C-alpha cells in the first residue's frame, strides 16, 4: 500500500494537463488504456480508489502512464479535452459532472469501439436475460459458420475484441451504464429484452434508467421489440424495421407461442418452428429469451437449422437458473445472477408449480422496491429465507404473504431451506440484490450456494 501512496503523491505533483483521461481502472479502464497505448495516444488514468483492481498490471505493462489515485481530482478532469469513462463511474460523480459542465467531452469504451469497427454489431440489453440471449445468438452465429467477436458487458471488453483480428459479426451485451455514453453504435440489430427496476441507487428513477437503455436502438438497424413489455413497446420507432416477440399467440410475422393439440410451439405468426419443451434451458423467461434470440438471428439472416440446434443443446450459463442438484425429491437452482427484483420474479415464475418455491434472497438491494416481489410471492412462493444487508427489508415486504426466515450466511440459509422443503419443492437462490455486502461478486455467492447444497448430498 505504501508503494501505491508514493506513486499517487508523485503523480499528483505533475502538470495536470492531458488531452485524454481514463476515469476508472477496473477491467474496462485497463482495456481502454491498452487500446490508447497501442494507438500511441498520450493519456492519464485516474481512480477514486488507492488500489484499483488493475493497478499492478498497468504499472507493470505501462509504467510510463501517469496515475492519479485516491480521489477524482476536479482540476485534472476539467483540464482534459475528453474523459474516457468506465461504466462503473457515474456521470453524476461531482468531479465528472464539473468537467462536463465546463465543456469536457465524455465517452466510453463502447463509443470508441463503435467508431473503429469494420463488421456489423448485434447489441443486447435489458434488465434481465441479456447474458443468456447474448450467448445464445453468439452460439447460433458460430453454428452458422460465422466468426464471432463476443463481449462488452459479458466476458471480453469490447475494445479487446478489436485486437483479435477480423470477424464477421460482433455480438455485444451492453449495460445501461455503457449505453449512457454511446452515440455511434448503429447496430445491425438490437434489443431491449425488458425493463424492470435496477440500479435505482444510480438513476433518478425508472424513466431515467429506461432512457439509458433506449440508446441501444439509436441508428437505422432492425429493432427487436418485446411486445409483452410496455416500457420496451414505447421505444418503438415507426420508421424503422421491427421484429416483435411475445409469449402470447402472435400476429403474423411476430415470434410467439401457440398451442397445437395441447403442445406449445415456438412460432412466427402461423408458422411452426419448434415445440417449447425442446428448449433445453428451463423456465418461461427462457422461452422469451429464445424468441428474442430467434428474432435477432432472423435479422442477421442466420439459417433456422443452426438456430434451432443451439436452442436444443444450450444448457444455460452458470448462476442463471442453473440446476445444481436434486436431493430427496427437492430441486435446487442457482440464480445468483438474479440481482434485481425483475430477474428474481422471472426466475420464480419460470420454475414455480403450484406455490412450490422456497426462495433464498437478500443482499444489497440497490434502492429497489421489494414490494413488487411480494406480488409474485403470493402466487408462487411457499416460504422465503432472507440474508444480507437488506434482508430485513425483504422480510418486511414478504411478511404476511409467506413464511419468512432469517439466516446469517449462505450455509445457514441452505440448511434452513432444506428443513422447510418437501418432495416436489424447488429451492431457488435468486437474491433480487447485488452481492457486494457479503461476497466478492455474484459468482462467489453462487459458488457458496452450490458448496452448501453439495454438503446436503454428501
């Protein structure tokens, strides 16, 4: 730590005048630094933390880059011509807001990426399901023989994809934070899968959050629209080509679900595509995700055979309604990526059968309204076990609707759920919260759940 402090002092005594300042030294900020360094652009990097995640790596690989650590220096940012801002840093951060007010331009890695690509982009966002749909459409494109650049908010930072050589198509998962600073994306096809409350600790309200999401539709590409989501339907722009999807019986040319002889089929209008029960990933929300992927693949002109092959074989992503085990007739699912109320609600509806769900939830609620989870609980949840900082708020929202139990940690939560569960029940970890109050990230939370469930088997 002393070495970091010495470097901070040394750098803050230099002239604070740079054309470009990278704000934030996490994974994305380091990706930006690598890209600018390859272009021989002079820049500085700043982070409010004394020891940001990529500090050791950047000092080893680029020791010449000036670093300003420990706070966001208003003078440094206001003296720059442009800020290349990481998605984890809010535009409302006082030093950043002051720089914007003084005329400094602000953009992010997705904007820089968009200005330098030579292949089309398929772009996916949404409060829930975006990693699943992004992976599905990438696998479909690969099955069709295309070379795919996959990244953005999922896996590889977008700018790193430019260093991987020529591709046929870029498939990008994009967060609302990344979309705040984009103006040149113009995706070949794009989708907002759904809009539910998330990151309300960063946005002024749901409308503010929705506006950020809607930037993915800027340009003239095909808009894939979830006709079941009123917020997304309002984003439709009449002059644009639109492909719609719905879980209902669809009109002609719209992707949807229709029953034939008591068998549910994925369809486009009146055309049968595939029986719903042939989709490998579980849950009604994944039926919607499959329809969205088909619509995106349609816009990309992928052969139907390749798309259906992936729907029948794709087992899903870790920590997203991931089947863990069946113990004494009770199925256990890890949906640690369910970090908001909408995601948890979708997972519950997708896996429930006659109020047989025991929910494990809680963590950092990010200012969410847990009363919306109570609406789902009354129809689908038999009991809930709450953990984490905002567990008491969850308990308050659910009490009187279902039985609610407190647990001090994940192991205690799993043990409590095991005592409550009977044959035919589903125990679902879908926290409706971020993980940072108890774990490094949602993956660590999911692994803790899996480890605890495994002790029930042994």
